C-alpha cells in the first residue's frame, strides 16, 4: 500500500497535534466520582438497546415479541421540572417497528442502527447465512453460510450498508461490504488482505467503515457514485481495541465524512488517528496507558461515529484486568501537549464492566442530550452534575468521604428521599422518626433554617414538634405524654383502651354515629315511565326563560354546587336546585335543561363537570359523559361573559363530541379543572379543557381513584409550586402514588417512577392480600388543619383503613410515607375482591358542620347491601392528631340492594372542603346531616347521619358543657360550638347570661330591651339605655337603666314617664304649653274643620279669609293675627299660648 497522502489541512493539523510517541510530564487529572441514579432510565425488566441518532437524544429499543420492536423516546419536560437525577428518562412506548414476517422466530440477532437525526431507527436481522430488514418481508442470503456481520450503518430506513467477513472461522476470511434494501442484498468483495483471527469492525460517518485486524488498520469508503475504495495502514503492534468516533480535539472538527479512529496496541501504546480517510489521518495523537495498569482485555467506550455528527464525544478506556478496582475506568482528555487520563471511580453498585455503555440523555441544559454513562439501565452522574456540592440534603462519595451506599451517594443524616418536593434537593424530606422543622408556609428545605429533628417520642415514625402521628407496628398512639401530647406505647396505659388501632380515653363520653335507614327519594317532576340513569352535582344553573344552561362566573374555587343534574332514560336532562335536594316532599319539580342539540347514542350513566374558565371574555365549562354501553362524550359550554365576567347563558344547545368507545365505568372530578374517566379498573383518561382552543386534552393514565393533591393546604406548603398541582392515584397493583399533574400530559417518564410509591414498601404485600385501596381526604373543619388522608380497603370481612396523618406535611416526603393500620369493625357481610372492571364499594369523606373541630368529618362506606360510617375524632381540635372511631352500619332495605352487574352508588351532593371531592350534606338540625345517593338500578335514596351520646347529653361532647355554651365539643368556655348567650358588642364571646341592661332573645342573643332604641355599656354595671323608642322615657328612680317606660297618655314624647306635666312633644292636633299638651280646635276659628296649626299656617302664609264677626276673645285673637302690618302681628309662640289659654278659659271644647 502507498504511504498515506496528507493534504494541506492535514499537514496543518499534523503540525499541531502529532506528538511524541510517549506522553511526557502530563499531570493526572483529579479523580472523577460517579453516582448511580435510584431509578432505571427505562422502567422495564426487558433488555434495552440504546440507539443514539446524531444530534438527538437516544432512543430505547425493546423487543416486545418476535415481530414487534418497541421504541421508547425521551419526552420528559425538563424545562418544567428540571430534576433528572432520579434517573428516569425514557417513557412508555408509542412508536413501534413491525415485522411483517409472521414466521419470524424472534431468535435472530438484531442490529439496531440510527438513521441520521431521526428518532426512529432501523433494524437488521441476521444469521450466519441470511439477512433481512426487520420491517420488510424479504429475507436474503449472505455471501456464504458462515458469514459474520461486523458493523452496519443506515443510509436511510430502507437502505443499510453492512461490513462482514465470510469463510471458516479457523481460516483466513475475506471481507465484504453489502447493501440491503427492501428489494435485495447486493455485496462486493473488498480488495483487502484476508482476515485472520479476531477482527474489529466499526462504522464511520456516511458510507464508511473501519476494520482492524492484527497489525492492520483499514479504511473502507463508498462514494456517492457507489464506488468503494479501501486503504490499509500498518501499525507497530497488534491492535487490541479499536473505535471510530468524533472527539473534542484542539483544531476543530474533521473535514468531510471522516471520523477519529482510536487503536490500542499490545505494546500499551494508544494512537488516535485524527480524521482518518483513504489518504490517511490528518494527524496522530500518541499516548500511553495510565501507569501501572495492564491492557489485557481493554476496550474503548465512546459513541459510534454515526451518532456524533460533529458533536464531540467522550472517550473512556475500560481496563478490566486492573488490580485495583478504582483503576478500571479512565476518561481521556486530549490536550495540545498530550493525552491526560482522569481516573473514574465507579460506585460499588457497578459490578459488571461489560454492562457499561453510553447514551445521550436529555437534561435542562442539554435538550438534545448529554452523553452519560449507563450501567445496564442505570445512569451514572459525575459529582458536579449530581449536585454533590450544591445539594445539602445528600452526601456523596469523594476523596476521604464515603456515603456508605452502593450507589455512591446517600441522603444526609436525618433526611429521606423526597422526589420533586423541593428544587435542587433529592432528600428534602426527613427519615422515619424525624420531622421537618420549618415555617408551615415555606417549601420543604427551601431555606437554610429548615432542619430535620428527631421525634420526641420513641418508637414513632411520623411526628410533628409535639405529637407522634404514626407509631411503629408494635406500638399504639396514646395522648398521655407531657401536656397531653401523643406518644407511642406498647400497651395502653390506665385510663385508656385500645379502640380502632389507637389508645383512646376510656370512660370519656364520646359521641357515636347514627345512621337512619335509607328511604327512596323520588324525583319531583319526573315524567311517568321515565327513570334517572345518572345523577351528580352541578355548578350550572338554568335560564328560566329558555331552559338553557347558565355558565357561572370563573373562579379558582367554584364553591358549593348549585344543585344536581339528572340524566334520564328518555334522554332528558333535569336540574334540581340544592334547596330541593333530599327533601322528602314539597320540593318544586325538577326543571328540564336544554343542554344538547341532538340525542346521544345511548343514555348517560355517569358524568362530571369542571369549574368554569375565562378566556378572551368567554366563559367555558366542560362535562364528560359516560354512555351505555361504554362510550365517552365530552361537552364544552361556552358563552360571552356578562359585565365584569359574570355568569352567562349559552346561546344554543351544545354539541357532544365522541372521545372514546372502549369502555367507561365512571367519571369523577379530580379537582376544579380536570376530570378522570375510568375506562377499566386499571386505566383511564385524564381530561382537562384547552381553554384557548375550546377543545379537550386527554392523557392516558394507569390506575384509578384519582384525587387532587394541592401543593398548598391552606397556609401550609406541601411541595414546590413550580411543577404545578399534584394528584393521588392507585396503580394497577393497588398501590397509591403521588405525582405532578402535568406528567401524564407530556408522556413524562418520571410518572412511572412515582407510581405506587407513596406508602412504605410493606404496603405492597398487604394490599395484594387485602384488596385495593382508594385515597380519601377527610376534612378537619375549622382551624385550618390539613385534611386527613386515609386509604380504605375495598375487600375482606373487616373494614380496614390505612391512615397517613398529615400526608407529606410533617416529613416533607413524597414517597415511602409511614402509615398505620386501623380496623374500624367487622362488615355486615364480606366484600369480595374487585371483579375485573367492577367494584362493590364506594368510600367518601363527609364534612360534619355540627361536629366542630373535634368531630369534623366522617368516612362513609356505600356497599351494594349496606352503609357504614366512622367518625373522625380529634381530641385537641385543629391543633392535634385524630383517630377514627369504631364504625356503625345499617342494612339497605331489600328493595334497595344494588346488583353486582350494575353501576355502583354515587353520592349526588358533593364539593366539600379540602383537596379532592368531599360531599357535604344538608344540615337539618344540630348534629344531623342528610345525604343523597344514587345507583342506576335503585334510583335515588336519602339517609341521615347524626351524632348522639350513648349515655345522654348533647353531641358531640356528650358531657356537661360550660355554662356559657349551648353546644360544645370540649369542656370549658373555649369548647363552645354555639353560645347560650352572646352580645352584639362581642360576637365571639359566649355568655352564661345576658349582662345587666340586656335581655335575651329566643336564640340567645343579648339585645337592648324592646322599649330601648339604643343602649351602651356603662362599665361593670351593665348596659344603659341611651335612646328610647317613641312615647317612652328612662325613669331614673325605677332602678332599671336598661329599659324605658311609657309617657303619660297626653304626651307624644316626655322627659319623665307617666307625668302629664313632663311632655316634650305632643300628639298630632295638640299643643305644648309649659310641659303640658292641650288641644285647640277650630270651633273659634274662621275655617271650620281646621285645627289651629292649619289655621296658623294659612294666616302666617298670607291668606285673606273673610272674617265673620266672632264673639269675645276668639275674635280678638283672630283679628290680632290678621294685621296687615306684619310687625303688629303676635309671634307664633304668643299666638299658640293665647290659643291654649282661650281653650282652657272656655272650659274645653264648645258644644255644637
């Protein structure tokens, strides 16, 4: 072979990069430590082939069957949730390669090759004698029956170049290059010396290959005119390892379709042939192995040239025979003065060096992917990208520090894993037996002052600063610690008894639940022969003129429901206002709603609606409808908002759009802005309206029982608000998990890594035996305490509940939360395990307005044959922990049993406080709540939930209340739920009696006496009347300053009650004379029928009556008042006085 031809550019680079045959004086780089992610990059147990397109993130390829190759892409929204250190990158497959050959045995080796920048690769199947494109029908013969394919490169999805050998393995073999297309396989013998022994083939860039054998390094290139040329270079030693890639070297990238070729010789020398082409390299970098290590079995770990496309790639050297395990992986750094090695310290979890590989993984600062080492399916991060110096919640291996973990890192002391809770913190939560000390409104570990502190009680797993919330399995919570704090005890202390899994006070009178026997609740106004097929809460109202729906104003909190929507067998839609729900009789008839423009293909059997949204002065609201026998439709109601964004009436009936036809069991509201359609027991569709496009977005989600989990609960922060709200769900294995809501919409792989991980691992085996659970939030009522999270189990002979007090708040964790088991009682009949798509029980939290902070809510069970309830009891109100009380049950009447093949009950009145749905019944009387439920084959029924005291007394306290309380849930004046008396001046203070000067109304309110128009507090002596009602006055001598007494009958107003000489104003027609009221009528006046006041008004106004002769003083009086000269007229007061005197002197009224 002729010597390599070196062009001008090659000569220039060679002048810079050709180095001495040995590396001289290069200092070793500081050791690089790697840290293993917790989760695999792809959550599958099947082998995964990493395929890396040029300038694109890698694709994971998994052979699902003989004829299907699943392709897993990286779809994670790292811009919205930058955290990638947990290690999950590849989501579920939604791209596939299909093989049309039904007889494909599935045992042939696969060569999966990237195709340029495309995410989808192509694949070649081969044996020693045949070859085929995986996605094509034709199988072609190789040059011989003993052929060996070494490498391949995809020119397109349907054209692949292959490099191979043929001939007996124990004899020299000939090299060939072939091209396979759907139409055939053409090949040619290469003009190279026969190959003996081990041969290494690598793809180059474009249609190029490199082949190493013995002392020979060969280059094979095919031009655009399909002419293949070769060249061979002789190495000074036998080639042990060879790779072709593109490296980061001084001087820039290679010109044309050339790659950097690395060879390791048996002498220990390493050569990098820069930009190797037919004419040779543009330069060679020489180096030596790290000192003291052997080259035996060594290989290069670097991306193949087709995957680099001008993007520099890392170069690792694997030395499996190194005596020290820390010397088995090295990273090369090419310097202008030589080649430097950096030792890479692998975490102890890496046990098989042959499982190391490279993949381009998407990260926030590398959207197209950063080259990352993998060990099998586990990503290995170097210390800086793993946050070892910036994340105070973790401890990393490095230098003299050891985490003691096989992964090369661990949570810091007292901390525990908390995925995606706090930005930049892997372990923002606290471990079992510790609590996170922080202001309640701050994101966990977001400030340096946040610290994990040990629980005060031994044997405690979850606690806050005062109380233990979850004890170890062998201990029980008991409120017997200092100042009544809850501690963990092995045996209940004296004065306590073990009730429902907790040591509860013995002998303390506590309220118990009482359920009334359910009764049928007929729908007023339902047409004869029609029946209700679905019922549920609604925020819509109805326009009285048109019957069209009224969309309410947009609000973050939709507030209480306006009423119920009822769908009927005859495809009617009825509206029942909230005031008529559950009323046995006298309710107004349900009103028909003109909702849809055409009839649906079948009756609606379930529905739910979102809150209203506002966009461009439009109000929108979405409904999802389940139809018999299993189709799902969605409806979007839209109308121009009224003035100031107020409610509006839709202009015309709406159209329903078909969403799916593959089953529909139920629809439920996840939160105010999203709905979940349960397709089967194992998966469903998460829906939310696209307000801008006025359409519906849907995401497939495994699991059931979705409940919204806000990032804040009142003023308490659970999580970082950056990724948005979270939700709880139960996966197909029956295990609950929590995740940000945006993950399923974007096919984000991190959703899978959180699935089923909310509770401790012990829950897995238990739930597999005891049946699936569902998340339920129980409101804690007044005081701002977060709702209580419970997971009732849906099968078995006992009513068992898993309690997670405080959920994420005490520890700041999002996974592996401790929980406690509580058996609330034996069920009236055993609940069978879920049967495929059906369930036999519904659990729901119900707020109890009359229960106060001590009995804020109840857990209700609705089965096909009975109903059960358990009260939530919080001894210290909103300030302390709670327990569930023993359950009570009531059988459904025989005619109200729901059959196994029918839809289960739904609670028709919903929308309670706290995250997720929570029905609130109608308060009928203190302590009683009325609930309405519906089942398709039974109809609507109504039942009451009340609290009562077994030994008498007033619920919920069941003990004498403080004298100031009318009802109470705790002793003392602070336990009042309603007041015996109270004054308007201090509405929050309960009084045993009304203060002096105030008087009690029938409802206990203390008010002024009815004779007093206004009163005020006069020091400790009570209240004094400061203004009386008309005709009354205060009597300073009567000893009753808080009331007034009547004036004398002749007085209109007075200064002293009962005294006719103390008048201050007179009745109409009378005149005041020295404190006395007298009458002066018109018998002595020139205008008969007019009183003196009217006469005076006329005279002083200038009237000129004809004055007839009058007798005596009366005539003189009138004459005097009618003087032409105003100055000679008597004053008004004098006129009145003379009139009154005349009246008195004449002895009263004259006769007729």
